[in-house]
């Protein structure tokens, strides 16, 4: 399956998908970020679909259509969200029905949202983890495909805990995408 990846951050999850040998044919970023360099290193130039606004005037539907157009033009069949900082409009998911996956740094349904690691620390949980799920218009709520627990250790801060979780995501996400693409998951 031809895979398109959406990223906004450092791109270490994207790098793990590249290293796993997945067939990545497009990368879209919503802002200038290091993921662009990771994509270029893999020979898949990232397309910057820059988000025009972070305010109330942001046209989420138009933006989401622009992102899906870039992916469709490149023949993408399966979308992997890898730390993408823009919530996509339902119109995006209609373009790729049951073909969008996401990795999230918590054991969903706990700690949805962009601050999952911070929220887990604030709640004082001793175990958190990561979840790979089918992404839907309902943020961080689609059917769960894979999960793995990660221990919180004394002295953890957001950076140390997130890095321990990401070490697991870099294995679990490519594995789950490959299984999904082979039709081994519902
Ligand atoms: C991952 O923890 C992912 O689950 C979250 O954003 C992080 C992306 O990490 N949504 P990186 O920027 O690829 O290192």
C-alpha cells in the first residue's frame, strides 16, 4: 500500500516508518519542522501545506481538502498520522474511509489530546503507554488496533517520559501499519 505520512514535529516517528521499509510515497507537514529533513533524507520530499491561522478564522475544511488533494495526487492509499498538529476536518476522513491510522502517546481512552504526556504526569498515573488506532473525525477516539504499556518512573518529566513512550511507538507503529496494510487487522 502506498502510504502518506502527516507530521509536524521532530519526525522521529516518521524516521521509524522509513527505517521499517514502508512504502512512503508522500509526506505532508503543516509548518516548517525537522520532519521535512527526515523526509528528504528518505528521498520523499515533504510538501508544506502551511496552516494559515491558529485562530478562530482557520478554515479547517479547506485546509483538510488541500492536504487530501496532495495525498490523492500522489496515489496514497493509506495515511499515517505521525505527530500532526492540526485536527483534520471530517472531509479528510471521507476521502480516506477507514484508511487513516494514528499513534498517540497514552493508553486511550485516557489522556486524549495534544498534551497527553503532560496530563498523564499531572494525574500521577504509574503506567501510561501508547496506542495505535484508526483515526476518525472524532479526535483520538477511533477503534484501537494496538497498545503497549510504559512505566512512569520517579523523577520523570514530560521529556523523559515522552521519549520512553516514543521508543515504543517507533516499534509498535510501523509494525501495526505493516499488519494493517497486509490485511491482518480488522
Ligand atoms: C508522538 O509521540 C506521537 O504519538 C505524537 O507526537 C509524537 C511525534 O513524535 N502524536 P516525533 O515528532 O515524530 O518525534
